[in-house]
């Protein structure tokens, strides 16, 4: 099954979900393991649109079932932004330190009780079928708030400034297992387990 990502951490996270669910017989491959194909820019206005487009492109190009996710951070004080623009909030795609620094600057004067936020992940699974494709969409949310200084070395993106509800550690201070159990992507992937199990059962 193609995972439409070059992020090895996302492949490992999905592998842990499969292992916990006892699903065997699915080999995960990332974009670096298949011949390059045209990837449409992520121009959708929603996480759902972007995830589905990425999964459809991957399945069409390789003939393999494909899972893709689009995720980001929605900050209450910024009216849900950066949202689908999370990875390029600072103007440079994937520049985590610059994105985080800009976000903290925008929230500098926002009091602690108004710094609520949610990580959102939408995962799309597209399975080629005789009469087209079968698409399954799952959405996971992880509520919390934005701290004032980055903390922690684990994770990526905005993890060092995201304090999950009920926690005194940021997402970047949690272990991979702790994060999987509660994170937005873990929650979305868990909803795909029945579809993944059915896929694994196909001879």
C-alpha cells in the first residue's frame, strides 16, 4: 500500500497502527520507493479535499491502494488558521522553525486562556476497484493550547508549542507511543482500521 508521503515518521506511525490492530499482510511503501509521478499541488480549501486528491493521484499512478493525509493546526484566536496552510504558514513550505516562530509572534499578546487550538488530520484511503475507486475518509482532532516557547525534541511541525488538553508536556515531549494514542493522526488512522483490515483480507 502506498503512503503518499516522503515523511518516514508517517510511515512508522501507520505501521504501528497496523501492528496494534493485528493487521498483517500489508507492506507500506512511501513516495521515495515508487517512480515519480505528477503530484497535484495542495490547493483544496479543506483537509478532506487535499487528502482525497493526494490518495487518488497515488492510486491512479501506481495501481496500489493509497493512503494520504492532510493535517494542520487550527488556532482559535486566528479563526482556524493556519489550517490547510500550516506547512507553509511562513511562506516557505516545510520550514518548521519559521512557521512556529511566526505563529508565536502572532499570538504574542493573546492571553493564556484564549490560546486554544486543535491539531486536525484527515486521512483518505483510496482502493482501486473494477468500477473505479473506493474512497474512505476519516477525520481526527486533538484539542489543546499553544504555549509561549517551544519545548521538546520529539515530533515535528508545531508539536513543540502544542500542549494537549490534560497534559503538562507538549506534543514534542511525549513518546511516540503516547502521541499515537491521542494524536489527531492516530485518531484518524484508527478510524481506517476496518477498511485496512478488509484490504488485508483480500487474497
